């Protein structure tokens, strides 16, 4: 049995992060938290953030219920936002969102090239516009947390 | 492969051009007919032919194109009357969808015949379109909304049903004739008997049922029946409502505009006779022509053959899917049709749907516009395979193999 | 023959298969586009193509066919936004017709934003679909319905218009952008200026206007604009409503069902964001795809060329018909388009229409769903010739000759 | 100029009766009267009937506003119903209505053959289903008058 036809979208990275997220826990000590809810899918996520003294993100954790894509996306996000300033994080979200919407990973992403490379396994989602919101749900919650809002929007 | 001798599914598939498509290089396996069915050549041709050779606005056109288009459009009313054995074509109201039909009844009948304090009884397995209009009526008009629970098997709890009707406050029972999630048929005749005895009128949401099972509104004894065109192999943008003439006559119009009036002055307008009173504006002309072609096509094959085919498919599917470790089929009603919802351990329904799609197989996943039912089942979502008259046993085998593979993938 | 160099009506006619038909052995002369327009090959093909190769229910389908169909259906929203220069695609509500659009606003905006005692101002030349919904609102909700008279030339009486707004009670002005009987364009910018100054919102019924003249809702400054697909060379069963986002957001939903909710429990449901809040149930998928094709076709030719062509046609028709003894053209507005109502001495409009039909010419006759206007004009009915982008000068000559003949016949 | 293409439907009879109806006046002395109204078309008719001692129709008159077809039909009707009993008249209406709906003049109409022959010029109306009500409006008013009702229905 060959899994090739499944693997193109559900790459090892997604299956791996989707089933065994590294950051899938509530932070014991945190500065802000926010929820994301996608009632259409039943996907739910909560994000906790701890800031460093320079107000960059020191640590991120989440609890989520949802599909492999939304959980993998939350986990990869928690990974790549560490050490970033809020402004930086928002720029990264914009680039990520463009990537999952269009299927094109920006060539000259400058500072963002590295984290986008890590997020690239999610690029295949662009074929399924109705699942883009799975991939961005955690990011919307993160944005809410950064803005001090309790509840994120969704696509 | 199928029980009925006259029924040749391979020949039927040739009537549906879309079925020969491939998706990602794989044969297209369409198991989402319950959301919307594919269209046979007869429908495509009827609509194309109208646009190419015979089209104008209908009703009082006085010229050849208009008179002929009126005839071909109005024929859908006779065809629908035949399909559901309505006593008269004048009892067939053409709407833009079953959602519009249900809203029409909720607005017009709901605000006139039902008095504040009376109740509407629905069930725990309704589609949102048979929930939300009643909530809106409840909030605007002060009726009570009662919900008949379902059993663990996914059937209507008939004991509770009787109890909920006992105080005589229920003016209308509005219930699905077949669940779009569980495939359950509700016991329509019994519902009508009990409801009428309690003084309640009965409406059936036939969106799913009419696709699979012969509907005879006179035999059912119900007061309203409605369905939607696009699930019955017809075009989008059209639906129907049947109701007894005296009920339709007692109902005020829902929307105002052209074609639904008898005469208009600024002070006062008077309404056209039923069914036109409920049909404001230019009707869905092309869609009526398309729906008539769909029903003609469907009836030529016949419910007997279609039902037998779908019964065989459903049994086959239940057998194959039950064999796969980790797959749970949701609902196990005695009387059920070709709608199978399922979950797969450790895999979210959305992932299952996407991974099936990678293999060319189209199923739906989510709450299927039946969130309260999902809550009742303790689920967020299910994957759902639904069958049409063109579905084959082989396609179900392809689904079963693909699920086995996905199951391994998620292990 | 036509003013615009790029515009070749003979080439355009080849895009409309139906125009090559004959009626009773005579070339088909279709002068009833104002009731419903014929469909170009582009629309026929787009709908056929969808049904043959790419169709499934839209929104959250998760499989290839559904995702692709969602994209092709949703594209109509962008196309409409472009057509009328709406600030955002999210302000475009897809309905089943302009009649449905007007009823949506009357129900939803009418019962929420307008308070009993406030008034809605319409004009003396409205189509029934912009009269009856307001009468129904008046009777159910206690608003006042005011009517701005028209002058003998068939124009809006702007002095009266200002007077009717003077007491500040008018909450909404709902007025046609172009009369379907007289061809009159109403002075939209002026209407908006005066109404806004008096604190009233403005809606235009653009059913006729948008077919003939570039509409820019931002330049007009209005608050609502609506139109219907089948008059714009698109399919039946689809219409649109544009309104400012903050207005749409403040409006409660009209119909309940699938697709318009964010979440549903039996106790309470919450609504989806605009525009989906107003779009309950499976949308007019095929019709959206067809309407997009129609608008794309139309925009590729361009309003400039179309308007110039139709202006030339209208002038020619007025000249030719005025020459026939016994023919009266009804209405002589300064700013008018390709809709010409007329009467013939001693002959009833119905007889005129039938006798024209014997010669292959399709015109409409009757009250044109504008009975109050007929009363104002002291008429029971008129015959009406309306032009589309495919109408030719020769067809108008054929009409003129046929009328001359009928005139002799009735003498 | 040839009128052939017009004449097939608007035969001499229709044009003649439509423009110069023989019975187009209110009866000075009458037993019953009824109106017919077709708001869709603006056609209006009023019928007056005088009965003979045996309750057959002795005389019929009408006033009408409408198209040539509705007026010709009213005039031809007033002509053919004279001397008929109410039952007979209703049977004739049924046969007439079938004729204008289908375009087929019944072959073996027995007693009705003669009057149907006179009404035959209206047969062409069947091509225009929306004008059948023009041809039957006066008949509906007549039926109302015979039944002692003030207002007839329409198709
Ligand atoms: C000015 C005007 N408004 C509204 C309508 C109603 O359009 P529809 O019948 O498509 O709802 C029409 C056409 O009939 C019209 O001409
Ligand atoms: C049981 C049931 N009722 C109502 C509907 C609503 O149909 P539509 O979306 O065509 O209005 C559906 C389908 O979605 C359904 O399955």
C-alpha cells in the first residue's frame, strides 16, 4: 500500500505535529491568553504567551481540539514565534496567510525566510480554500492575545 | 449487482456527463449527492435548449415565445403534482429552495394561523433550515419551540413525541422525513396520525426523503410537504412547497411583487389566487424547465428500481465500512436510506474528507447543518457518504479501501 | 448604423443563438428584453459546463469539486462588486431575484431600522415589486407609505419630492432608477442629495437601469441598490442587493437556514457575517456561475458602446413610431432609455401585441406590473417595445411597418 | 399590403363583432345582471339577461371595455345563448371553453354544433393561452348572472 497520494498534503511534518504537538500544553506562567473558535468546523484553540523583558515572545503554548492541520499549524506556530516581537509576528502571519491562500512561498522573504520554510508543509492547504481557516485559526488567536483581546476572529 | 432487473447503473451513469471526470488523475467517485446531486444530460439539455430556442418572460406575455415558455415552465407544476400525488397542481407553490419553502410557512402560516403561546414541534435531528425559521418565529411572535428527542439508535422517540403533543398546545409539527445525517426515515404516517389526533398540522421536510422513496402526500395524510430541486438531480435555485388548498388559501402572502397580485393601488392590493399568491416576481423559469426534466428522468426510471438499488448499496456500504477497524457508523435506525455518517478513530472528519479527496473520492465532513444533532451525538463532526441513483457498489469498495489506507496512515 | 465604432450588432447577435429562430416563418424580432433578456452563448456554456464538468454543493465541501464550485460561484460576488463599484465584495448579497432583494430590505431593514410612524417614500412609477412589499410593511408594522407624484412628461416631480421629505419622517426613499414603462431615468444623485439632507436613506430599484447605464453606487452615494439577473442577460433565479456594510451589519436576517448561521443550538442561534447572514440555504450555484458569465460578457462590450447603441435605437424608434398616425408614445422624459410604451387609437394593446406576434414581433402589453402608473396615465394598458444590446435598427423598422399595417386593419 | 398573416386569427367576424357589437347595450328591462372583471388585462364586462316565461334566455345585452377578442366573444355569446335554457347555456360554455383551450371544435356536438360553428372564429385563441380569459370573460359573467351571483370569476 502506497501512501504517496496522501503524503503530498499530509506530509510527515503535519502528521507528526498534528498527532504529537510539542507545544500542546497550557503555560504554567503566562502574560496573555486568547481563544479561537471556528464554529463551522468545531475547531477550538486556546493560546498562552509569556513575554521576555524586551516584550518579544519568550514562550507559547496551546490547547486545541480540531483536525490535524489546525493542530499542526498551532504547533509549528508556537515554534516559530519564539523570540519574535509582536510586530514581527504579525508580519509573519501575513506572509503565512498569503502562502496558504495562494500556494506560493515568497521567494525573498528576508528575515521571514527561515520561519516560512518551517511552515511550508502547510502550503498545500491552498488547494482547499475552506480549510485555510484551519491553518490560520491558531494565528488568529495569537493575534488576539498580542492585542490583549480574549477571542480571535477567524477567516 | 442490483436487485432490480431493469436497472442498469452503468447505462445510467452515461446520462451524467460529470461522472466521467477524473480528479487528480483518479476516477471521480462522487459520494456527496446528499448535499447536491449531479445533473443528467436531460436537465442540461432542457435548460440549454430553452436558452437557445425558446425563452422569454412568462405569464401574460401574449407573444409566441412567452406563451410557449409559460407552457414549458408551468408544466413543472403538473410534474410535481404527479410526483407527490398532490390533489391539484394549484397546491404546488414554486419557491427558490426548500429553505425558502420552510421560511414561507414559518412566516406566513406561523404568524397567521399560530397564536402566541402555541407551540411548534420539531425533532432532534433537523437540518438548520427546519430549526432556525422556527427560532425566528419564536422570538418574533412568541410561540414555543419544542424538540422531540431521538433515541440512541437515531430514531424519533415516539413516546416522547406523544407526550410533547399531549397538552394540545402544538399547532404544527415540522419534521424531517429523512435525516440528512443518519439516513433515518421518520414514521410519517404515524406522526400524522398522532399529531392530527392532538389537533396539530404536520409538515415534512422532504429534502432527502423524496430523492429515495416514493412520496404520496394524500397517503401520508400530511398538511405540508416540501423539497428542493438540486438534490433531486435538478438545478439549483428552485424548490417546492405543497400544502392543502384550504391552508394555502388561508395564508397571507410572504413576499410582495409582480405576479402575486390581482390588482394594485397605492391604498390597497389584492392577491392572486393560490399558488401564485406566494410567487412574487419573475419565477425561476429556466430552473422550472430543468426541474421538470429531472423529475421526468427520475420517474422514467421509477422509485421502485431506484429504491432497490439504493437499498442494496446501503447494505453493502454498511457491511464494508463496519469491517474496517476504527470506523464507527453513526445511527442504526431500522428504516434507513443511503446516507452514511461515520467517524474514524484518531482522525478528524475533515482530515478524513481531505484524504479521501486525494484519492478522488468526494464525501462531506462537518456538522451537515445539523449542529444540535451533533451535540446530541457528542460529536463535532462526522464524515458522510451519500448515494445517488448513479452510485455503484464498486465506488463503495473504493471508499472502503481508501478508508483502510487512511486508518493505517493515522495509526 | 450605430454611433460607437467598436460596436458591431451583427456580430453580437451571433452570440445569442435564440435570435436566429423564426416565428411562424418570419424572422424573430424580440422587443421584450425589458421583461427578460435573451442569453448569450457565454452564459449557456458556463452553466452547461458547470453541470457537465464541475459541480457540487458549495461552502465547506472539503473536496475538489466543492472547492472548485465554491470558487466559481463566489466569483460572481467580485464581478457584481466590480460592475457597480461596490467598496467590498462582502456588501453583495445574492438573492433569488430583485423582488426577493426588495422584500429582504422591507422585512429586515423595514421592521428593525424603521419605526412605526416613520415613512417610506416611493414614486408614482414604481413596479409592483417596489410597492407591495412596502404596503405589507405598512400594514404589519405601522409605517406610512408616501408616493411622490410624476409629471405629465413622466418625470419625478422634484418639488413634490422635496415637500414629501420636509417633515423629516421619511426613513427610506425606495425609488426606481429607470421606469420599466416610460423609460425615464430618475435623477439619482439629486434624489440622494435631497433625501440624505432630510435624514432618509435611499434605495434604488435598478432592475432596468443597470442594463443600460453604468451604475456606480459610490458615485451615486445611495445606501442600497438592487437588480435582477435575468434582465441582465443572465439566468433566472438570481438577483442581488448591495448595501453599505454598516447597514447590512445592523439588519437582522430575513430567512433562516443553513449557511447563514455561525452556530445553532435549540435555544439560540448566532448569525454568520455579512453577506452570508442573508443567504440561507444552498445558494443559486448554477445561476451565480451563469450571471458571472453574463456580466463578464456585458462588461467586455462595455457600457459606453451599449449605451450609445441603445440611444441611437431609441431615437430611431421614437422618430419612426411618432410618424405613424394613431400611435401615441407614452412618456417624454428628458433623460430616457430604450423602453417605449405606446398605444394605438381604436386598438386595444392586447390586440396590438397579438397582431404583432402574427408577424414574428414580440412586444409586451398590459399594465407592466405598474398598475398605479397606468391609473395615473388614465390607461388600462399599453404595448411596450424594449431594446437590448442585440436590437437592430432594422427590427425597429419592421415594428413600424407592422404597426402601420395594424393601424390600417383597425381603421 | 396583405393582411393574410393578421386575418388568420383576427378574422372578419372578430374584427366586425369586436368593433361593432350587435348586443353591446344594457337591456332596458332585464331579470338578472352580473359583472366580469379581469384586473390583469383591465377587461371589464357587464351582462344583462331577460328570461322568457319558460326561463330560457329571451334576450342578452352587455357593456364591455376590453380587447377585440373579449368584445367579439361577448357579442357572439349574446347571439348564441338566446332561446337556450340555463343548463343548455352552461353546456355550451363548457364546449366553447374546451374549444378555445385546445383549438379543436368538437365534431359531434349534437345540439351544440350550430352555436359552436358560430363561435368558431374564436378558436385561434388557443394559441395564446393567456388570452383564453379574454374569450371567456363574458361567459363567466353570464354564468354568474344565471346563478344569481353579482360577480363572475375569471380563468
Ligand atoms: C423596474 C423593475 N423592478 C422590479 C422588477 C422585478 O424583477 P423580477 O421579476 O426579476 O423580480 C422589474 C421587472 O419585472 C422591473 O422592471
Ligand atoms: C433534510 C434537509 N432539509 C433541508 C435542506 C436544505 O436544502 P436547501 O439548501 O436546498 O435549501 C437540506 C439540504 O441541505 C436537507 O438535507
